[in-house]
């Protein structure tokens, strides 16, 4: 049996795959996996039904788009977690840079900055954002303790990591903490 794939099917598959990969990087949510698996199973079921029972023009048209969509869904599944891990690694590096510069600011001025904007331009060229998303990135959250404002004993730097997890650095413990 010879397998033949038309250029049109390859283009459509590539388009669907590009859209899915964009959504994974933009939304940065591993929980999409939970939705994508049943959607893939549903597409496969519809495709099999149309293949076996649909012989009309409408069925052919649906198969023309369902096949590439199904292939794109299945190809994007193993790419989801590496994209998510890559975004978290980049975000953590950016957060470490911010933390280092907050400590440098504190060493120079004797207190932590009231906002990350105070680090620009002397300590940072610009305030980095997280690596979650391509067009719409998520900002870091920064808070200082209200006790003894001149001393600002503690600060917290956080970001949303996906999968309903908020990751926060605490300057008092000098450790990262994940909350879900």
C-alpha cells in the first residue's frame, strides 16, 4: 500500500501545527494538554466516521481539514512540555537577574527599591518580563515589606508559572517557593 500526501494537506497540517505551537507558547499553560488529548480523540473519531460512512462532497471537505488538524494536534502534543520548560528556564534566569540587581540597589542605597522601575536605568536597561507568551508577556510581581519602610527588610519577586502555580522568591529565606 502506497501512502501519498498532497502538498495541500502538508500546507494545511503545517498551518494547524503553527497555530497550535503559537497557542502553546502564548498561553504557556500545561493544562492545555488536558484539553488537547480529548479534542484529538474526538477529531480521530469524527475522521474515522467520515472515512467509513461519508462519501459525499461535504464528507470529503471535512476529511480534507480534519486529517491535517488531527496530525497537527498529535505532532504538537510532545512539543508542549519542552516549550513550557524552556519558558520557565528563561523566566527563572530573568528573575535571577532582577534579584541580583535588587540586592545591588539595596547595597548602594541601604534599602530595597519601592518598585522595579527604580532599577532602571542604573541597574537594568529595562524591566524584564517573563518568557511566558510571545506577543503578550506576563510581568513579574514585586513587593516589599511594609514594616519599617526605611529599612525594607524583605522583598518578594514572583511570576505565574502555568498549571495554576505561582512561583515566588522570598528575600528573607533567599529561596523560591511554589504555590498552587
